[in-house]
C-alpha cells in the first residue's frame, strides 16, 4: 500500500514532458493510434464506411465480439488463451432457447441460466489450469470439443426455432431505435 502511494506521488512529481513521453510509449496509446489510422483509411477508401447504415451494421454485429475480445485480452495479457470461447458462445443461446421453448421458463431467467452456465464452464477451465496445472491449450481444446459436442447432441444438429415473442429483453438484446429518419439496429 505504502509502495503504491509512493509510486503515485513520484508520478505526480514527474515533469509533464516525461509523462507525455511515457504515455506515448504505452501499448494503449499505440492501439489508439492504430485504430484512428484504420478508421481514417477505411473512411477514405470507401465513402460509405461512415454512413448511418454501416454504423448501424457495426452496432448490430460487433458488441458480442467486443465482449469476447475483452475477456480474451485479459487471458492473453496473462500469457494464457481460451480455445473454447466460441463453442461456449454457441452453447449459451442453445440452452436459453431450450429452456424458453421446451421448459416454459421466462426469458430473463433463461438468460441468467445461460450466463451462469458460461461462467461455470469458464471457472472449470480456470480451476483445471491453475489448480491442476494442465496447459490452457489442452484444457480449453478439450472443453471446446465437449461443449460443441454437447450443443450438437442437445439440438441433434438442427437449428432451434428463433425467438419471436415481443418483450423487454428482445428490445434490449436485439432492438432498434430511430435517429432522425434513420433506424439503427443494435445488439446489446
């Protein structure tokens, strides 16, 4: 605690130029610069890149990938990775829709059950890697096969009927809103 306070105090005493220099060398700054450059290149290459329709498409399809990327970033910075994340991402809606369609469970409770299942799978992976000491590559590759197999077994390899009931969660998770005359479709 004392050491952290001393580091903060030393940082406050650091000259502005040195602070700016250390900020510019940080990985966060370089990631921001790369993002800005890529956005500029795409905007120059295609005038429709910053159009409301394209922004709406990005808002509809990127949140799930962004959430997964945040979790994977934490693992990668720790020197580990999770190969099962895609299979778990596919199993959650299978469980949710089966609970709603065949079990008569409310959509909110089913979403919570799907989230808890994903958390449990991640916790099992983490415990095996940290407590038993097996490589994250082997553990998550095995879990990928188990989870994907479970989803295929549960659905018998056929797609489930899509959710067609209106309600709060439908609007929240896959809703839309208007900005002027343009309709944005979002996915939260």
